[in-house]
C-alpha cells in the first residue's frame, strides 16, 4: 500500500530556562494510506506532541515528516481534541461547515457535505443549536463530523472519547468506525484505553516513557466490522491486551526510577 505518513528520525526537545526536556527521540514510522493506527503509551511520553507536529502546531527539533498529497485542494490534516474542540459562537451546523467555508467551496457543496455528516453522527435535528446546549458526547460528534466533512488527507485524534461515559464512548466509537469504513481516511489516534485501541486499530504502536520512542507494535487482524464483544471474546485479542498492559506497567515503573 502507498505510504501516507512518513516520519524519519524525528526528535523534539523543549527548552525551559536552564533545562531541556526531550519529549520525542528518534521516531521513525510509516503509516499506509487508509490505515487506522493507535498510539498507546504512558502519560507524558510525547503522544500529543507527535500529533501536534504532524498538525504543524509544533516544529520538530530534528528529523522530518512527509504527508503524501492525493488532491491539492484538500487540507493536509484535521485534528480532533479531547475537549474544547467546538467553536462556542457557531451553531452545530456552523461548526461542521466551518472548514469548508474557510476553503471557499461552492455553497451547494458546503450544504450537501455538512448535511451528510450531520446525518452520519445523528445531529441533523440539532443543527441550529449552540455548543452550550449540547452534552459532551454531542460536542464530540460535532468535532468528528467537522473533521470528516473537511475531507483532509489525514485525521489526527487526541483521546477524543476520554472524557465520555462508557455508553457514549461505545456509541461514538461505532459511529467513528462506520464513517471511517466509508471514507478510508488515514487516522492516527491517541488513546489510553487498550480496549479502544484493539477495537479501532489496524495497528497499535507502543511508546516508551519519556523521551518517547516507538518500541513495539501490534497488528490487529480481527476482521472488520468488529465490536467490543468480539474483541473481548477473542483469545488473540486477550493476549494482545495482556501484552500491552504489561508494556504500560513496565514503562510507568521505568519512568519513576
């Protein structure tokens, strides 16, 4: 498959007065076009920093990355955050269409694409509401709909469901997979939930404690479509769970030494 994201020996160092902190060190990674990849690692290992570099919100200290462009008119990436991702003074409809309007697309295209993704996440009846009138789960639906509607080359997701209750989390995971299965966007997704990573991923990348580097990966071969019941009942998935759990425990202990 074509490589969509190529990262080569990427390092990020933060400087504070007389000290320096190496957040990422020597990250080299290829992600295929249409691949759904989850990043799992202990808190503070640089997962979010890596996403911010790919989103051009941070600059690497050394190394490089490349995102393959398939259509010049597409934005390079869209990012979905854990919270505070919606624009409070815009309606649901206005939030979803925001990126499309910034690209000055034809009005009929904006209307069609906005309506399609509002329907996909079940928000068509709430199009005229403002974020203050929405639950946390509904706000995340808005963020997901806006990201896919903007049709980016890649989608970056930073623990988008972490603050939600289990029921809403399962619903949004299912909605995300349904949309992804249609669009086949390349997704890099941060999570602390092993179950979530096993459900969503084609591949799970395991990161070390700071300075963060990728030290292992797990290929997830459970056929799609899949659900959480299948993930938890599958013996191979159970082995993956234990191995990832042990990895996290070891890295947390190592970070405390």
